[in-house]
């Protein structure tokens, strides 16, 4: 019996988040967050300046993704490969920024934007969620993102699927609100990760190492035990990604405090 109790206590210790800065996250409860901007991927591509301007105009917060080019320019783009959004069969991190300037997003006039240019179109009160991509030179990407944000006066936080990024922020930039992204890795047949690693990440067992200020979890898997304990027992801050309909949003309001959406316009 004692062993069971100790194992339960150990589990709770492993998944315990940082609860000291929930007040700093309150602005994120007052606005819905537009995933990659307010886009439709027809005439308004995701992660484009047009999509970000549209999100700001409509009063939404913004979630975006940053990656690093070969010449160390921070750009805003989600996929590892350029193919889906530009038709070019090449990874973004293999390109210089000058090369990227020759590509267009989904046959529009929109280009892959510099992160610095995106920051220029935001309002200071626009809640911003910056995802550091988990692949490639993720620590260097983190460092350069942090440096760029030093003089930014608006509201922002940083998150990543990679616990090493969140750990870096905890140790080296503790003033920045940090979030741990996760989902059900165990159901992802394409992931090359070892099953033990998948289990660990799915169940947030590295929170003791990263102590994130919030958890951003795939909203389809909101019944995950660790997420439920963090949300209900610890009263931690949980972010839902990516909400795809008003009906889904209404269901998820019982489980999350902040909502990243696309594919529909939430009722205000």
C-alpha cells in the first residue's frame, strides 16, 4: 500500500506545473486566439501578414510559429517542408531568407514573413503565443526569439512541443511565460519517437523538469488523465488547440481556460 501511495505522489510531483503566474495569463482568457492568424488558406494564407492583420482587426489574439533560416533570420512558418504552402519540395531550414523571398504562399502575393515584420502589425494589447518549432536548431531559434522580444512592449508568451526549449526558458529566461505543448503521441503512427518517450510526453511527465506556466494540449484528447489532474486538481492553466467549431468550443469550456481556433469564427 505504501508503495502505491509513493508512486501516486511521485506521479503528481512529475506533472505539477508552475502555478505562481496564473494572473499573468488572465488576458488570454478574455480573447480567443487565432491559430496562425485569421486565415482561410484560399486568398488569406496561414501565418501571413494578411492573416495577422485580419486577426488584429477583428480583436483576436494570435498564435504563430517561428523557424530559423540558414542565414539566421527568424521567419513565421509552420511546416518543416515548404511544399504544402508554396509547392516547393524543400525544408524551410535549408533555405536562406533571400531564397524564401522568391516563393509565394498558396499562389497569393503573400510571402513568408519575417517575425520582426509580424510584430510591427500587432497591437500592444494583442495576446501573442509564439511557438518555437521542436525540430532543427531549436535552442538557437529560442535564443534569437528571446532576443527579438526584449524590446517588445506587447503581451506574449512562448511555447514548444520540445521540453528542452521549455527547460531553456525556465533556466535562462525565467521572466518569460512558458507553455508546454503536447498531444497523444501514442496514437501518432508517423512519429519516430520511442514508445517510452511517447508515453512520457503524452502524460506530461517532464513537467518537473520544465515547470511550465501553462499546458497547451490537443483539444481532441482533453480527457488525458494528467491534463485533467492539472486542470481540476491543481487548478492549472490549460490551453486548447486547435478548436474547429463552435460546438466543440462549448464542450471544451469545461476543461480549458484559453482557446486557439481556426476553420470557424467563434461567437464573441
